[in-house]
C-alpha cells in the first residue's frame, strides 16, 4: 500500500470538511429564509416581516429569559459542584468510588435522565412517595408544578445533573496536564486547607483547560430541545423548543418565523457566552487579591461540607432517578403514597416489544454507522498527525468542537432547508451523517490521548523490521490500541443514541429512534411505557460500554501486558 | 552474508545551535564501532537519525552509506538496519512466534514460516516457546527473542542502543557474547552506543569518545 501515507494525510481535510461544511451551509440555509428568501416555500422576496411576526409571538420575552437563565444557572451550578467535588475529594480514597459511579452516568442519554428525574420529583413521584404519609402527611399527591414549573427550575436541575459527569470527566483529563497533584501537595505543605489549596493553587491553572467544555455546556444548556421538552415549561417554552414547534407547524409560512427564531437563538446563546465571559473577567479581577491574601483555612469546613453534600446528592438523585425508571416500568397499579408498586408486572415490557422493533433497529444501525464513520475519521486524523510529525493546530482543535459550539437548532434547520430546496430525501443517510457530525468530537476527544501517548519505539521497531506504514498501522497500532479504540466507539455510540433533534429534523419526523419515541411518550401520560423506552435507551449505551471493556479482556486473556496496560 | 561497510560521511546533527554531534566513520562488515559518552550528548539521536527517526526539531547533514546505497534516500522500513533498544519491545499483542514471524520477510507457506520460527527458537535455546505470551518470559529470554527477531529480518547492518544496560550482570555477559558472535558470523557492520566501558571492551572494535 504505497499510497497509504498520501491517503492518510487527506483524512484531516475530510474530517474538517465534515465538521465545517454542514455548520456553515446550515447557517447560510437559515439566514436566507429568515429574511424571506426560500423559493421552495414560495418566498421570493426579501422582507423583514418574519422578524416582525417573531417579535409579536406571544411570550417571546419569557422564552428568551428562560433559555438564558436556565442555561447560565445550570452551567454555573455544574461548575460549582464539580469544583467543590474535586476540591473535597481529589487524592482521597472516596474519589475512586465517585469516579466509578459518575463516569458511566456520562453515557446516560439526556432524554432518559430527564425522564428519570421527572418521575422522581413529580408530585406523585418516588421522592414524595418515600416521605409520605409518615413525614409529609400527604395522603394525596401534593400540589406543586414539577416538571414544567414556569421559571424553569426543573429544567435547570436536569441540565445540571446531566452535565456534572461530563465536566467532571473533562476535568479529570485536564488535571494531570496542570500538575494538580503537585500543586495541591505544595499548597497543603504551606498550610493551606484542602479547599483553599485547591481553589487558590489548582483552579487558576485548571480553569483555562476546561473553558471550552464549559462553553459547550452553555451552548447546549441554552439551546437544548429534549430536556426542555420533558422538564421545561410549555407555555411559553424555552426559545429553542418554540423554534422546533414552529418548524413542525402545518402552516408552512411558520418556517420563515422558525428561521428568524433560529437566528435569535444564536444571539441568545452568544449573549449567554458573553455574560459568562464577562463573569470570568470579573472573577479574575476580584480574585486576584484573594489569591494573595494568605488566608489558608477560611470557609474550609463549609466548603468541604457543601462539596460532600452536593456530590453525594447528585449521585443519589441520578441513581434514584434510574432506579425509579425500573420501578415504573414494572408497575401495575401503583396508588399514591405507596413507595413500592405491587404487584410487579411485565405488562409494559410486553406492550413495548410489539412496537419497539423499528425504532430499536434504527437506533442501532444509525448508531453503529455514525460511530464507524467517526472512528475512521478520528483514527485517520491521529495517524496523519504521526506522519506529519506534529499535532493538530489549535484552530483545528477548535473546529473539532464546532458542532458543539453552535446551537443545533440553528444549523440543522438550515440543512433541512437545503434538503427541501434540493429535493433530497430525508431519511437514514442524512440522519446518520448528522449523527456522525456530533459523534466525531467525542470519539476524537476520547481517543487522542492514548493514541498520541503510545511509545514511538513500537513503530520504530516495526519499521526497522521492514514493516510499511500501512502495515504498522494495521498490525501494530490498531491491535495495541484496541481497548481505547473500543471505548471511543462506545462513547460515540452513546452520543449517537442520545441525539434527538438531528433525527427529528433530518429524518423529517418519519424516522423513529428510541430517543424520539421516548421524548414523544414523555409528553403523553403513560409513565410505564415511557419508562420502558427510557430504559431501552439507557441499556444500549451500557451494553456498548460493557462490550468495550469485556472484549479486550477476552481477546488478550493470554497476553499479560495487554491487560496490565504496559502496552500503551 | 553482508559484505558492505557502513559509512558515516560528515554527519552533523544540530538542534538549533552548534552541532551536538559531528562525526565521520567507516565500519567494516563484522566490525563493531562503539560510541561512548555521557548521556545527553546525542548518541541515541545519531542512531535514530541513521535508522530514519530523527526527532522533530533536529536537523542533520551529511550522508549515511551502506556500500554504495545512500540510506538517507530510503524510508526507514527499506533501510534494513537491525535496531536493538535497551528494552526488548516484544509486541505484547503477539505470541513469541508471532513476534519472530513479524520480523521475517514475507513469502513461503504457513508451514515453512512456522518451521523457520521453530528453528530460530531452537537456535537461541527457547525450543517450544512459539506460542508463549512474551509477558511470561524472563528478561534474558525476552532479550534473546528480540535479538532473533532482528536477525530474522536479514539486516545489512546493526544499530545497538545501550542494548545490555537493563540486564543484570550475569545475563549481560551472556547476551554480549551471543550478540557479538552473531554479528561477526553474519558479517554485519555494527554501531553501538553505550556508556558502559565493559560493553566497548567486549566488542573489541574501535571506540569513539563523544
């Protein structure tokens, strides 16, 4: 394969094109209709009337406020909880347990987590059953609005819980880079408490490394659809949900208003980022003196208490939410305030097996194909780095994040406009490609470290033995990195399974997956069936991760060093 | 087997400043030229350059010739240089036989290749080890497999990068004898870098202090 190196060097360009083109085309495809131009829908004149229509949409102020506030509040809460968790537990024995409990929760799809949380905290949910009637005195479900409270508390809570594992894992990857262990040890030997030492000695170095993931969290939180549909208020909903509703409106002229709404969403998200950025400036200005004030133990006990409380609370709520899903899926008649459904029945599972076939197979095939595409491109990019002998530039790394930094609803809608304009069929290929777009950043982030860290002498030994670059790639690198590659695949598969909006929009609503079904069911009344779909949605990524861990152990059961990790 | 000498023709390696290494030398077939010096003078960088793996940030001038062939014009995998590191670096995902077969040139039936692997194992006193996991071998056994893997690739010259420094004293003598005997028998021009004077003396060839 003499063309291997030439071919592999082209891969980064293909990957960048896959990431940039849809985003740019999508944005372009949303700008024109927002100003009236969309011939396929009869829009052939430039006009501002759709903006006027958007401006007079009922509740627009509330929509914007909801998006901004829930997004910023959940990002801030996530950052505070993760920071306190790290400050309290870093380099302690409990940290290993926390890590093992939180990491798998990253794979829980947003919709499943939101459904679990809704079922836990709703007035007739597991939480209020557990305290009734012996503590609360409630013989009937209490009267409070959850989920769907008008200020978006439920929504912010759901977003926070789901983002904690993500930010925690990103921080864990960044900690060695900023020599957190040494910094903490140094600070503590100078007499700083664990919280003060972490905040003053580690955080200033850690924050820049987790800034990009945080921005991705803000973008997601201000513009997400499925969590907002399940946990957010509905009249008015957050802006992004309203945009999706307008898109689905039978009156096609509403598409123009949706396009304008998408642009407004970009503005709102950009505004949230700007506010956050100003907050960063402010904190760094105000914090400069605090860093040098020499106080070593101020607020130490409060910080530790909060850190412990919030960490275990977050884990507890997530675990209880998932446990509640299992109970609901098995519940027959379950009157309030019983905490345990009796008798247990498989009725909902049997009911689901009849209708679940198509969405299950769609979910799996799309997930596998999108992950396959993303893995090939990721491996190609990383192998190209080896041959170019330098890592991807900072700009390229930023582009990898691009699909996570632009609100989905904005550019996906634009892609749909192109689809209609060009008369292309909505369906499986378009949905798969759009999933690959969101999977690629995650597979890359997951695999890059292990790939780059592999001892270069393995390649050199193979080359001096006469192996060509292609043969080194196939016979040395891929098998030796099989375990991290499988994990990256499992991460990608989980991301694809969680996707809601790309499936809905590029599949034109006709392609169903477990996620679209679960979100649809959640707005209906059947908790039992909803729970079954959410559990299926949860089980698939779990299965992926189980395989990714088990397969290498099976393959390499006679290869001691492959199991001990000496090879990487 | 090989009769061509290895020549270093005014090789200079720089790292954005004055040359770290500036050397001209000729190594006859079967001869072992030892480069000695403290760590950090760029001995290993010189070997890496000859093998075709000059690290990023270094520049090299001059030519490396094997007989009439200018090795600088060939990619690493076509230079046919046997490189031994201080670690045996047996591929952990292959068994011992697989590691040896990886070194052998392609061709021959499955059976012929297996026979060749077994003969090679007999040769280094490891008969019947073909299906063993390299992770279960002792340090000395790994070193012998690594040597045999290099020899099976039919190199035309050898590069030894502190090859004995991680072995304990008893093994070290044994490995030295084995390696040097093969080099002389096969007539391979050899470049060895080390900071152990005993290596240099055992090699019995010329010594260049860096």
